[in-house]
C-alpha cells in the first residue's frame, strides 16, 4: 500500500513537472499550442521525470523535485493541470484574495507565532471541515464550478489518504498556492492603482 | 446544470468527509505506570562490569561505564536506547565523517547486561536506503528515537533532511518485527504545513491508554517550539503546540497522571534572557499545553533527558551550565519534595583550559525495570558513552536526598 502511494506520488509529481514546463514553453510563444501538442509534451516530459535516467542519479528526476518541495496540495495540482486545458479561463481574483488572506493568517500561527495551531484543525475538526464546505459552496454560488470540483476532489483525496498526510490542510493549501495567490492579489492591486493613476491623469480637471 | 452537478459532487465529498472524521480515534488519556513506594522496591542485581571501579562501601555497586562500539566514523552523535524483550538494551546513534555529511548512517548495537558487552554495530538506515524507501531525495540523516508500539513491535523515528541544514528536517519511521534485526521500508510522517519542513525528534515517546504513541517533537526554523505528535503506526493523526515563539526545543515529557504531564525543554533563547530549563504543562493528556515558570536549573541551549522511576523519584541528565557543554550531571528529585539535587557529576572539564574542554551532550535515559537507568551521551563527538545506574544505587541516592543538600537547584542556576 505504501509503495503504491509512493509510486502514485511520483506519477503525480512527474505530470506536475511536465505541466509546469509546458506552461513555461507556452509563455515563450504568443500562439496557443494545440491540445494534441500539449498532451504529447506532457507525455514526453512526464516520462522523462518518472523513469530513472541513470547518469549518476540514484533516483528519477521527480523524486529529486519531491525531495525539495514535497507533495503539492490537490488544489494546486488540479489548478495547474487544468490550466493547461484552457489558458483563457482564469481563476477568479476573489478566490486568490481569499487564499492570500487565509495563508497570511495560517502560516505564521502554524509556524509557532502562538499556542493556537490552525494546522491541527486539519486532522479532523468538524468546524474546520464545515468551513471548507462553505468555502466550496460559495465558489459554486459565485459560479466558479471548477473550484467546487477541485475542493471536493481534495476532500475525497484526504478521506482516501491519497498522500502521506492525514491533514486536510495539506490537500487544500501549500506555500506555492499561497505565493501564487499573493502575487496575483498584489499584481491586481498594482494594476488597479496604475489604472486609477492613468484615468486620473486623463480626466484631471483643467 | 453544471453548478448543480458540482454541488452534488461536493455533497458526496461532504458525506465521505464526515464519515472519515467520525472514524478517527478520539484523543485518549496517557498510559500510566504504577508507582510503588520506596520501601517496596527490591534491590535488583546489577550487571557485571568489565571496568568497574566499585567502592567497597556497602554492597551496592558503583555505576558502570562502557562505550558504544566504534564504527570507525570520525563523528558520532544523538544516541538513544530501548529495552528489548529479552532484557538486553538496543542503542541507536548516527555516525559519519561529520554531522550532516552524506555518509552519515544510523547504527545500532545491543548491550547484554549479563556480560556488559556491546554487540557488533549494524547499519539500520543509510541515506540511499532512506531515499529509495521514501521515493524522494534525501541529503542527510539525523537523530534516531526508538519506541515500543502497543503490539510489541519496535518503531524507530529518525530525522531526514532534503535541503538545507537541520531546520529543513522531516521525520520518517521504520518498524521492526524482530526486535531491531530487520526493518520495514521507511514511511514519512507529515507534521508541518510548510513543505513538511523542520520537524525533528530527540526525546522518547510516551504511550496513550489506547496504545498509540505521543511523540514529543520540535520545530526549529522560523519558530523554535515544541510539538506533541499523536502517532498511529506510520502517520501523524494529530498534533499540538507545546510552546511558541523561538525559545524552547527538544521537549522531554514526564507523565504525572492520566491527564497531567510536564514537559522540560532545551532553551534556545536570545542573549539577555534566562538560561534555564523552560517548562510546559498539560492537564488534558496533551491536547493543550501552557507555558509555566522555568525549572531553575541552568541550561546552555543543550538537550535534557530524564525519566521517572517506579518509586516516584525523577532523574534528569543535563549540562547544568549557562554556556558550554563541558559538564554533565545526574540530578534527582524526590516524589514528595520535587526539589532537584545533583547526585552525580558524570563529566566535568571545568578545570581544563577552555580550548581543551570536551563536549558532553545529547543525553538519553531509559529504564529497563523502572528502577534502574541506562544513560548514553555524546562524548566529544567522537564516542558515545554508556552509563548504567542500578536500582539499588539510585535508591541509595534517593535516600540521601533528605540529608542537607550540597548542591540544590537554586545554586545551579546562579
């Protein structure tokens, strides 16, 4: 069971590495890759990451990446993977804002700022679980169905003990998702400020 | 329509999630060992020593001293012990060209109390085995801490690092069905939300009444604080902060009763703050901890070990200094008074010039029959020293506690 979990984690990490590289390649060109090209790229790169290549390395490439960054949360993984399907469907800013707010409260407390440890809630707090469900329901009511699916899959993965962690937080949030959300929020605020400044210049009286 | 589908799927996940929460074991009280009165304690037979320097006073043998087997490694550290079912003691420690080197392995050897001999050392875990078993890159290995599971198997927790120094540590564990001769594949314990970075172990685990283990651990990257992990086989099923901020690591837990426990820490405070042993207390079997007043024993940012004997007395081994690790002492507190007194100076290089003083650190204590004590500690990073204190010797030391103390804790902390 443990070896199956380890193999699946390496498969997941290989696909994630392939997705990141594909997205970076996509950024180099203004023309969107056709779906078939993306699928072929993912297949090729993920195989490179999954199988041991030798060349003096004791492990496959994905195991080195996993050693450094650990297992990504299901939410991050699915957001990354699905972003390959369509680059035009953006994640709502309000979701990123919520993630950023949660992260800047959660990490300092979990890392020893006080005796309250919100990370401990993830092991089985009913109230925390209800809060996660409400968050997902709000995503649905705000018409972001992808968010509902992703959070529901993360909950199922936690209940099935898909990763090594028994903590729901590890399926929902990780530092990379937090950093992505923070950059997006600050980027949006900066963009808004710039826009206001420009409109202020254009419409400044007399 | 797609929204309805998504919400229905969420409902399904919610039901499964609630069932999962419902299936989790409730938090259990601590398992407690019965405490017998001093008069009822039998004097056990002490093991024969090869290098005994026994005083002829009474018939109580002096503590014996041995060395853990030399593996040829230049640097050794972080020894720990566990009692085996046949009465022997198994030790674990890490050894390599230097602390944190890629060639560091976790060694083990068995002490036979009858012959007072250590077996040949064996390698329990090396870096490559760890990374293959854990399916991830491992740069180095660290502290090993053994525990006895409720079903009788041995579990060895050990620290691994993939990037950076010890602050980048995580805990993994292996399990043995044959008292440590062979071990399972390692399993990773997930205990931190920040890429699972920076959780380490040093002190012995304690048992809950439901058979699960409570593992005192600590975080030492952004914060430096104690954490109490509730372990079910190879996974963390709950955890709690034992302290906060950047001032206390390596908790050592004394269980007072089924709900009450006290933790003593290694202090990591900044300059200008008290260099004493920080204390936390729980009154609900570890579900929440509160910081208490320091134990007024000097601590130079070095590990503390201890155990409770079956007559209620407690012993501690530590460096009772504010700076340096050149002195190590054995202290005892009677169950009634709770007053800590030094009963034996184990090592002391105070008379030597500063640059010639050796480091005595990372003590680890266990008892085989709840009345005696086996101690191991790092001796100048080159060797691991083992000391054995018989039940009779400790009982005599306890009986002498009532005489006017020569070296009480208030003096230690000066």
